[in-house]
C-alpha cells in the first residue's frame, strides 16, 4: 500500500506523560495481559482498544490548528457547502445539508497551508501527506531519510525529522540555485524525475512535519 502520513492529536494539558506511555505500549506491543490473580479478582485490564480510546479521549484535534472555517460558524464554509449542494443531485435540501455538516471543518479553505499539503491522495483527509513520493527521492536525500517516514512519530521526533529534511533540502537548493522551490505550494511544471520536482516534495514534507511537530502533533504512518 502507498504511504500516507496523518497528523496525530496533541495530548491535553496534564495528560502528556500518560499519552507517551500509552503510545510506547502500543508501538512496542507491550499491552498488559491479565495475570491469574487479575482474572481471579476480576480486575479489568485495559485492552489495546481501551488504550487507544483513552488516547483519543484525551487529545486535541488538529483541525483548529490549521485555521479551517467551520460550517455553521463561518460564512465562507457555509458558502462552500452551498456550492457543493448546487453541484449535487439535490437528494436532500440545502438547509438539511447545512445541518448535517454543522461544525464540519472545511480543510480546502484552511489558512495554514503547510498543514494541508499539495501532495495528498486521501479525499476524506486533506491534511494527510502522500509520502510515497519520497521513494523517488532516494537518489537526492539518501535512503535513511526516506525510509524514516515509515515510522510513526510523536511531536518532538516529528519536528526533528522535519528540521533534518529541511537542512538537507536547503543545502541542495543552495547548491542548485533552487531555493525558490521552498516557497512554492504547487510544484513546477517539470518531469517527476527532475531534481526540481523531487526537491519540491522534500521541501513540502519538511514544512508539513515542522508545522505539526512544533505545534505538539506527531504523525501516524499509514501504509
């Protein structure tokens, strides 16, 4: 399967230690198993599903971070829904569609573009980064930096990875007079095997990682 990086939630204030603890248990497959005494005394030992739910209940979603307008709160989001309605088969009324989507974050209209990447192949999650493109960048940045993307990371590691990618991208950009690519959202009209396209991918991913990492969010590697 192709690799997509999805932002993780940020732990709520005061829950940081437990968040990391659960994350490490899950990643290292150290889910506690009930002992004979636990079973005898009918003690409830949390399952992996219980732990994941606990993490979910104690995290802050990233949607507000990217400053995306919400349906029912922001006029531009309401207008976006109305436009979608005009293009639909109108199986429900416009007012019902607005009610159904009340509170929905319209990521297409997000103000923080670094958190909503151009390289995306997940229609239902515009914040996901299609990191599969990195496989074509091995000759540019090396196998180690490319393969690291397949490792799910918490915020600090996400920020560190992004900064290391940015350092390499800046060096390559300076050496080839391609620094302008850093500020482009859309890649230049070149072949995907060109250094321009590959470097744009690296710059884009570095900015995405730094944006989420510095704001307390890690990512999940989905493949």
